[in-house]
C-alpha cells in the first residue's frame, strides 16, 4: 500500500529525511516510532502530499502522491494539530468532506453518532475541547471509507474510555474492509496493543522495519538466580544489559529467546524465567545507547 524509496528532504541544507525507505502492506496496522526530531512528521507530510521530496519516490497504491487528487481520495489523515473552518459545526464539516470524498458514507455518519454522545453536531467545533475535536476528526475520517488511514498522535488528549472506543472503531474497519493504518505515536504501550508491524526512525531514516512478533523474538528478557554468585556467561551469549536485586539477575539478551534460556539452564540456576519484552523496552535498547548508536541490536 505504501512504498517509500530513498526519500530525501532538505530544509536550508539540513537533511530531515536522509534516504528513507518504508514499506507498508495492505491491511497492516503499522506503528511509526522514533525520538523527537527523527523525521516522523516530515515523512508523514510526504505521504499526505503536503511536501515535495528532493529525491526518491513516495507511492500509495502504486501511484505518486504529490499533486495526485485521485490517490488522495483513497486516504484520510488525522494530524496532531487538527484544522477546522472558523465557526464550522460538525454538519458543515460533514458536507465539506462529502464534497472531497466521493465514498463518504452518510449512513455510517449517523450510525456512529451514538459513539460520540457528548458532541453537539450543530455547535461550532472550535468551541469544543481538544479531545472532542479529535473525536470529530475520527468520526469524519472513518466515514470517508478510506483505504489508508494516516494518524499522527491520534488519541492524544482523549480519556481512556474514548481511546479504547476509537481504537475499537478503527480495528473494526480494518477487519471489515482490510483498511491499512499508519500510526505515529510516542505511546508505545498503546501501539503494542494495536500494531502488527513497526518501523523505528532515527536521524531521517527507518533503521528497523519488522513485524512486531519478529521484533519481540530477536531480543529477550530473562530473570535468573544462582545459588552462589553469577557464573561467567558463555562468550557467544550477547548480553545487552544486566541488573540485579540480590541474587536475582535480569538480563536483556540479543538472539532467540528459547536458545538463550537453554544456554542458561545448562548452568543449573535456582530460578529462571523468560519474560516478554515490551515495545517500549525494545525502543529503549534499540536507541538507548550513547548518541542513540545502538542500532545493531536487532540486526
């Protein structure tokens, strides 16, 4: 669905994107993560046709995006900073969206109204809270029946109940229509619950692009305790981080989790437990070294 190859964007000599490659399959929910300044927002502005690249290609469904109204009809974009026309209410914005999106689903619009009971559709949107404005954005975007939904910090400002409701609506659309979702967020815990693929950006490049299961299967966390002190580990045992509380050691280990556990079991520990590594922990150990240069961890 999304193909970005060797994308370069410069601003006054500064390369915000430096040969970026990204590939998102149709029907995937792809989480784009990275530290501040990594280039996530710049990449998204290319995907939505706001910026023109200096080099490289940006394609959605096989077509170039920039100045391509035909392809822009196929996706909806919810930015972090939402814009609405002055004094426009929900019904007026609905009519605007209907003029922009031929597939706008009027019946779905009224069906979804019950999911947003606190919103008065005849009240000026700009008079609503930030969280309620974000709800309106989702309401309208889903009704366009997009093939691709691009989200930048999508549920920021929403309460936990509404966050869950928004994600349930999005996930239902993915299941029903095979919609592709690209979501950029700093909330890694939330992405872990909804995404099946992850791209990690750093210094204008996507340095890792994997399925979440592959990502979690290449690094593991093991808690282990021995009767005496910690024995010397095998030379091929690639420990990225080690900490301990008394005799209980917590190891972050690169490699296959099952194989790592088997090697430790040969050393006859009193206790050994293989723990799941969260997306947040993967991100920290991927980019948590000196000047974020630990990028070889998962290769």
